């Protein structure tokens, strides 16, 4: 991140392949979007995703809620 990014924010959305414990950027960019909220997530802050659904999540709570939805627990 350079000093101007904090003023102008992330600009390009990356395409990412989510893997167990890691992810691979397939198309360059600064961020991905949370699959539930649409909130941009900087790649260096990306911590939560689903390998099965190939989705990123902004927080552990959102990730867990999505897990429950997909697995019929809600």
C-alpha cells in the first residue's frame, strides 16, 4: 500500500481462487468484495472465505452465519 491509497481507497477488484488456508490471485487488484455485505476487503486483510463456495467474508461472524445458511442450520 502506498501513501495515497489510504486517501483514495482501493481501486481495482481482484479475482481470487480460494484454497484451504490460502488464496491465489488470478486477476490483479487491490481488494475483493464480501459475498454477503458487498464491503470491499483489502487483500492484505482477507482472513475469511469459503473454499466450497469460493466466497470471501468481511468478518468471522458473517462467515459463520453464511456457513449456517448453506448447511441448513438457520
